[in-house]
């Protein structure tokens, strides 16, 4: 798509190129605009006034987050086009900075659909492949080449590709290694401390302390130590994660990616705390 030009009376700005989308794209994705409205079915009609929608980052960078920019006219291919909406912060569908409605007589681009419950991506790929080959046979000189294959993937895989599997494998290996080292060090410290307290434990036994009471005391002490270590570790992980995010070069990850600590992470930390206490 050609670039947009905006003339504010003082200078002309050239904005990044955008993407043409079907009129039901935003309804399908279920994302509401931050300001204004999204593209509707009426915008795809031949007699509809030309409009477009802008993403949050471009709005902040070029216009300082000015809400008065909404409703102003831009120039695309010599035709005025009105800005009707600003999308939320992390919405950057198709890697575009702005979106224009695709006309009803236009065709092309990527297809996105929802799978029925119980239908796998592989099954959808096989059905799409069969449909595409039927269309190719009906029109050999059409859009499809003589030899081709249809591939289907989830929206998440389309955004981050194989990076997810690599990242999970790397993080799992590193975390397990660090956990093993930490547990070994703590176990050695506790064993050394228990050896130094042999006289104390013998005295408690002499005074009538049962084995169960001694075990409970040692477990409580281990739990307090593990809980303190867990709290400190979570704090370091929280601030360390923020530091790591700032070091990631721009464009390495999709703008929709959100890296943060969540409930499963804390539950895993709690489980490791209890496990460390028992060990």
C-alpha cells in the first residue's frame, strides 16, 4: 500500500505504509478502539467515504497523542482519507501502523479464521489444501500456481514462529539447572547446620522431645528459610525481568508481546518452596 501524507498547514509528514484489511477484521479480532471507531462493513462499499485507522505508537510518535487528530484528513494516492479511530497500545495487527478498508471487489492477502471446537490445525490445513487444489483445477491460469501446498498455523505461531519453542526449551534448561544448584547449596548449608547442632538436638531428646517434634521443628526452620529465599527470588526476578526487557532490541519480538510474571509463575515458585522444604 502507498504511504500516507499529512499536511498540517506547516509541513507535510510522510507516515509509514499500512495494510488493507477486510471490513470485518476488527469485529473478528474483538478489539475495541481506544478512540473513535474501527472499520465497518459500510466502509467497504464503493460509494463510502475513504477512511482509515491508526495504531497507538504512530499516534504517539507523530502526533503526541493528540485526540484532536481524529477526524482529520490525510492523503493516500492523491485521495483524501479520514482518520476514524485509534487502536489500543498493543494492537499492531499484521505489523502495520495503520489500516484501510478493503473494497468488496478486492481480493488477496492472508486469511484468518476460527476453528470449530475439536478441529485441529492439521485438519483445517488438509481441508484448505483440498479446496485450493480444486480451485486451481477449475482455473489453471488463475491465482494458484501449478504446484503448491497450503500451510495453516495458529495466530500465535504466525506472530512469533519457532521462537516460542526455542525460548521455552532454553528457559526450562536454565531454570532447572539454577534450581538444582540452589537446592544443592541450601541442602549442604542445612546439613552443615544440623551437624553443628548435634549437641542441641541430643539435649532436646534428653529433655523428652519426641522424634516427631524434632522433625516438625526442622521443617519449620527449613520452610522459613525457603520462604525468605523465595520472596527474595521473586523480587529479583520481577526487577530483573524489567531490566532484561529494556535490553531486548526493538523489533526482535512482535509489539503485541507482553512479558511479565503471572499467576502460574508464582504457583510454581510456591511449589518449589514446599519441595525445597521437604528435601
